[in-house]
C-alpha cells in the first residue's frame, strides 16, 4: 500500500487527535456490555506476506484463516468475483472467521456513485452474500478526488443500500472533514443509516484521522510505514480503543497494512497481544515463523 507513504516517518507526529465532540454521544447510546473484535491483514497472498507461511503451505487462505479471525478483502476491489468463488472462500475458513470485502472499483472509482451504479452493486452483492454469516462489514473506499460537491450521490447510494448488510465508507478528500457544513451533513447521513465512518491512519495523511464515529463500530484501516514507529502507533490505538470500550463501543474492526506488506502479520500479532492485555479480549495469537523477532 503506497497511500500516504512518507520518506521519513520518524519526523511525523503520530499522536492521535482527540475524539470528535459527537463521538461520545454515539457510543453512549444504548450501552452494551458485549464487544466484538476482529483483527486481520489486508490480504493472504504468500508473495506479499513473506515469512508468515510455513514452508510447504499449499492453501494460503486455509492457513491464514486459522491464524487470524478476519481479513480485509481487498481483492474484491479489482473485479466482481462469481458466487462460486465466495462459496469456496466460505468452505475453506473456520466458523468464527469473517471477511470484510471492499466494494468493486466500478462502483467507487469508475462510476463514482453515479445513478447507473446500481447494476454493479446488485451483481457484487449477489455474489458476496454467499459468505453468509462470515460476511462482515462491506466497505466502500472513495477516490481522494471525490469531493463534497458529490454529496447527493452519496445520499442516493446510502438510501438504496440494503439495510440488512453492514456498510462502512472511507472518504479521502480532506473537505469531507475540514468543511464544517459538509462534515455535519455527512456524519448525520451516516448516523441516520447506521453506516460506519472509516478511520484511516496513514503516515502521510493525518487529516483522515477525523475520530468521528457514526455508529458503535470502529472500522480502522491502519497503514504502517515499515519503521520502528509502527509499534508506538499501535500502542496509542490500543489506549484509544480501551477508552471507546469504556464508552460503549460494540464492534472493533482493525486491519493492519504496511507500505510493504510482508511484516503485517507480525504487527498484527503485536497488536492482538496488546488488545488481550488491555481490553481483556481473548483473541488467539497467530503463529509466525519469526516469533520473538521484531520488525526492525
């Protein structure tokens, strides 16, 4: 992942901003004692995740899904897979595993939520629903040049979205968060429709740390910089998630990327250990061929 990449990460201030003033109100609505936590990587490709798979591993997804409880499924961004492929993914993974697939680029980047986007949505969902109970939150990632002037397209898309399927949206144009009017309209739309407002933590795009939750789901896309600062950044995130748990968060979905993905599993393991310690979760720890090693 090259998005938000910087040459000297050590020069970046990685302190998380304070929560948006309305986040607490969202979390405190109907407080629940139950919390669901899913942590994973963005892909299971063996070439990218060098050192993670034991020698001789024949089925990467089968192995990956027994180390982590989820995957942020980015492969579905590039094309619409047939329903048989989703069925195969379902059959290869254990019962507690979940997929969090990205909507296909035809919807977000090519059609850009135009009025004629619905056939692609229907085709995509017609295949993805074959993940059944293993289908986590589907997410939509908009291009960085998709600005608030297209707000009506977002409204139309959200209002057509089937309410029985969970949706999260990532906006990358800075005006969605820095323009007070645009931000208020967007946040209200997402709240009213129970849609998660994705938070992206990338070294070169600190403006995307809006810290505004729009429902009781924290969907975090964390991008490490292949630098020793990656660890400290995860420490800070655990503290924030601990605070959100105390306020009433119900779902934590945290996906670890890196500029060069090969050590994402090791970072994810470190993060899971912290969550288990600080939040009292009991997520299983993945095996790793470099256990005990550090990234740097």
